[in-house]
C-alpha cells in the first residue's frame, strides 16, 4: 500500500512530529508500506526524530513560516498567495505519486485536499481537541480574530465531512464532533519500547512539554512551592522546547529555584523518565497527553489535572495515577505529597501504570491503523 502524510515540517522536536515519525517508521519498516511525507517548510533541515531511510521525503518549500513575523492583515494576504501555490504543487505531487491513502494532519491542505483527483482516499488526523482548534486566544484577541475563528471552524467542518475518515485521539473528542459522522478514535502509540524496569525510587518529579501557557508550568511551580514545604529534599525537573526564562523567575520568586531544573529537549527522554518517580501534568488542555503513556511505560504514576480531553481517557484515578480538579493547584500538591509519603502505594501504581501503557504499544496501535487503511481502500467502501 502507498501512503502519503501531509505535514508542515519534521525538524521541530514536537509531539506531532514525534508521533508521525514513529508511525511512518513502523508502516515502512515493519508493515512494508511505501510511505511518503510531504512537507511545506524546513527546507534543508533534517528530521529531529529518527526517520527510516525507506521513507520518501518531499519538501514543496512553500515556506509558510514566513508568516510568523507579519502583521495580521499582511499575514492574510501572503497566506492566500502561498495557499494557491501549495494547492497547485500538492495536486501535482499527489497525481504523480498516485497513493492509496493520503493523510492530512489537518493543517493548511485540509482546505482543498478533497478536491484533488489523485484517486487516493483522504484521511484526517486531529492532534488537538475541537475546543482549541483554529481559535485565537491570548492577550491580542479581538472581535476580528474571533470572527475569523468562527469562519474557519465552519469551513473546517465542511471539509471534514468530505473526508473518507477522520481520526481523533480520545472518545471525549470524538463525541464533541457532532456535526461529523465519519469520526473514529485511535490514540497515539508509544514512541519507544516498554521497559520492564524496576519501580523508580529517586526523589524526583518530572514534567515534559513546551514552555508555553497551555502546558501550565506556572501552576506546576505554584503547586511545587507547597510540596517543597513538606518535602524539601525532592526535586522537580522539566524538559521542553521554548524559553523557560519566565518560569525560572517564578521559581526564584517562590523560593524553590534550588530544587527546580529547567532543561531543553533531549533525544533520550526515556532515560529521564527512568530517573524519576512521579510525573506531573498541569496542562490547561491536551489533545491526548502522550507524555502520560510515556511516563507509565517506565512504571511512573501520573498526577494530572483532569483537563480536556486526554488525561481522563488514560488515567484510572487511584489505580495507576491521580486525576485532580482542573486547575486545582492545592489538590495537585496534595496528591504529589501523598505519593511521596506512601512509597508502597506509589510502587503499586507504577506496576499498574506499565500494564496500562501496554495498550498503547506501537504494535497494538499500528494494527488499528492498518485496519483503517484496509477498510477505506476496500472495494466495499467505494
């Protein structure tokens, strides 16, 4: 089977890029599919995550990243010009490849993908929940941007209905797409093998994610200031992309900078999980929460805000981790302290966590994708 993925770039050390390369490697190396990845940005930059040499990379060099430094009005003008070029180049490329299935990660190509007559079945992958897709949030929000967000969502729903299949990461998100009747749920796979290791004992709590508002590290530090009062010998370590400067300042203001370490992204993140005993997730929202499964695969129980939508679909509260009220910093700190103070229960939760993680192994999730590809390309689906 010939499969094409469409995504902006692969050079960024992000969650979407990691999941895509994991699945593409599996389909090319294990299943034997002929896999292509078509990019629009990052010309001349390699993949941050390891990529099989069996995978064909095609970079159309549209350079949408040029939009980042433009004003809103100028951005709209340049975007429309680049979008016309993108549609022309992607149409030509797909007609040359003639794939069986084309998968959009629901970026700019979703606006015209179903109009391309290359003979392939069209599948969309949603990597963020509906509530936070195509909206403008933040201090620069205004009614103009709000109007654009509503128009874009209306256009998105129209295009999603035309897909042969749409894939989301959780049942909660699947249920939120009431306007669309072609939605299935397939969670993300683990990007590495499950380690049958000993339950970690180091006095360390870990968090992983971009240094951005949505990941809630500001709330994590607030919570850690409470943990520190009871357990000053424990460390908090964070790994992520972006600028951690404001979080370092916050840690200093809270008087916890001596027990907090802010690190950049690392290739060997599994080793960092193995060095820690508890995972803390304080995101304001998640599409899935891959870090939860990654931590669980290393026998680490997770204390997480019950944010929309991922954590509640993974964590069994009190069995392999704790779900706390979304944004409740005091409850977060209390649950972390509970695990610190009850090592036997922490170990038991860790053992349960690794069993949960096995449901998300690459082989298990890969089978679900193979089934989907076979179904959409079946003559009965015509």
